[in-house]
C-alpha cells in the first residue's frame, strides 16, 4: 500500500528531504510538504535586483563538500554552478582595514607571521608566546572558542580575527560558540596530539599547492541564484504542497501520526505514516514535546540569532575596490566615532564575475546582526539602508546612491552552536531515531551551511523510509 509522509518545513532541508523520500518511496507515495510561510526556501531566497537574480539569504556553499554539487548534478543543473573570482578579502579591525591572513583556520593563525598588520605588536607577541605555554589537552571536552583562544593567543586574535569570521557564519560571539561544532578541524588536531593551538592550525592547513591556480575552488554558487536549486527540488519531489500552513501539533496514533495545521481556531488534521521535521530548533522542540520529550528538551536549549541582508545595486561607473569583501570586527567605528552598523560586506560583482545588474550595476551585500545585539535590527528599512550605505562609504570612499536596493530580515535565522552542541545533537537524534517513522533535519544539527542541511535531510529521509518500507 502506498505510504503517506509529511515533511514539515519548506527550506532547503525540507525540499531535499521531500525529494529523497520520493526517490526512496517511489512514484505512488504521497508526500505532503507543509510550510508556514507563503514562500518556500527558508533561509535561501533569490530576489530580482537591478534586473538580475541575487541571493539575499545564504550566498554560497562549501564546494569541497560533495553534497550540493552531487545534488545539482542529479537534478540536471550541475553546469549552473559558478565559483568566486579569487579576489582577496579584507578585515576592518583595530581602526584600520587590512588583508585577512592567508594561513588561518577560521581566523586562528598558524604563526605570528600571519598576523602582521592585523594585530598590534603586543597581540602578535601573544601569538608567538603560545608555543611556550604548557601543552594543551582538551581530554575530549568541548570549550567556548573565545575562552580557549583568549587564554592561549590573547584577546586580539579573538576580537580582530576569529570573531568577525565566526560572526559572518553564525552571527554569534566567539565567547558563546563551541569549538567542536564551529572549528572542528582545530578540535580534531588537538585531539590527535597537537600540543598548542598554533601547532593544531599548522596541521589542519592543507599543503601549499605547487600551482595555486590548480587548487580546487573553496566555494560555489548558482548562476541564477539558489532559486534554481529550490525550483528543481520542488519539481522532482512531486509533493502535495501546503504553504501558509503552520503545523500546530504532532501526535502518535497507533503506528502512524496526526498533524494539526493551519488556522488556530479550526486547524485541519492530516494522518500520515511518517513525519520528517525540517524546521528551526524551537519549532522542532514544540512539535516533539509529545512523541520525543527528551529531544524536545534538548533542542529547546538551542538559541537563535537574527540578522538582515541589505542588497545594493550601485551605478556601473562607481570605483569600488578590487576585493571580494570586508569583515568588520565588533566595536569598530567610523573616523567620526559613529559605530558601524554592518558586520560584513560582499562586493558581489567582484567576488562573482557573472553578477552585474542588467545595465552593468555593481551589486553589493551588507550583513547586519550579531547574537545579543538587536538594536540595529529594530531600525526601519530606510534607516537601516542609510546606515549601511554610510558604512560602505566609510570603507570604500564611494559615496553613491543605490539605483536599486532591498532589505531582507531573517528573524531567528541562525542557530547558535554553544559548547557541547555536538553531544546535545547526538542525544536528540538518538531520541528521535527510537521513534518509528520520525525524522529530524536542518541547520540546528550539524552545520548551518547548505551542504550540511542537505546531508541531514538525506539521512533523515533514509531513516524514515527504512521504518516505512517492508523488510
């Protein structure tokens, strides 16, 4: 008898899960995809900016992981993947802008030589002295990134290098993010016997390529934006789509499940054989409070950060610097002491050679929002746009009114991976796996990037399908 499965959440995790379930359960299965918002895509969104498709959610994916290239090839859009130009990026820290050191792992340097021009002499000396500190042994424990690095390398490494990079990925603070979930390569080398942080970084870095031009690209994107991937996933999943349909309750009914969704006064009921949740941690915690109470309690402890993306199309003839972008350290100020509002800029037309407006406009992304700092996000769109344009002018010297612009807000967009996050997730996944026909996927688990989301969706779909299929 054909199976019916509900996938809750229409982001890239939910769409990938629906597609994988279609592959695993066959053409006769009924797959119902429920999304509380009117738009699919979750934290992936492609808008039209100056006549060009432009991503205002996640910008790129880690190309060294296979999940997204393999998925794109399956869907027939592998030829639409593009890679950055190779232009260098900069960091604004300590009141000035300079290059981001090359030989670092998430900003953690391999040696003091890497931080010349970014740290003060006192900060560089703290890095040089780290090798003489007592040998470091985590003994399998997790620790906050900031706590470890301030003790071993000094505050400047954290404030001027590591935190701007972590903030760009997680919108979080180095003092609240856990090492094992956010810089796993560093943790792995410390576990493998490196006696200092700088030694662990040297071990983790790849050997320099004889021909730098032959190195595989680190990042990728889609020529027409992530909309290309989302549209293909939706088509291939062939799901019964319910948008604007928040799922309000989930309960076990014998060997199946019942979902209540839609308007609160009179929600609709949906009976299914299996359920796959691909929603943010708070929503997953609420829905799991009955069928997997332990997992619900664990996921309820995952905090979220909000952010906004300000997309700008500048006149074609403005003279932006030939860099891919600039990260901005916490607490940086303009020359007139005005604080920066943005935490990062991507000069998209330089970073991605294919990205220009239909009349040659130069496209720029400004990112706003750090965990625990919500004041800037309370600004209205016009004020936020004005401040971000002023930040860009301070960094680049370019004073030009945008010919097109958009402000897109991501409330609770990024889960915060605190110390012990991997253990929390492992226990939550064990709880969910013990309940037949129930799966869990999404950015709250094993990474906020698109490849990690695709991986969790595939694993969850396979688990649900195993429970439902005979044998």
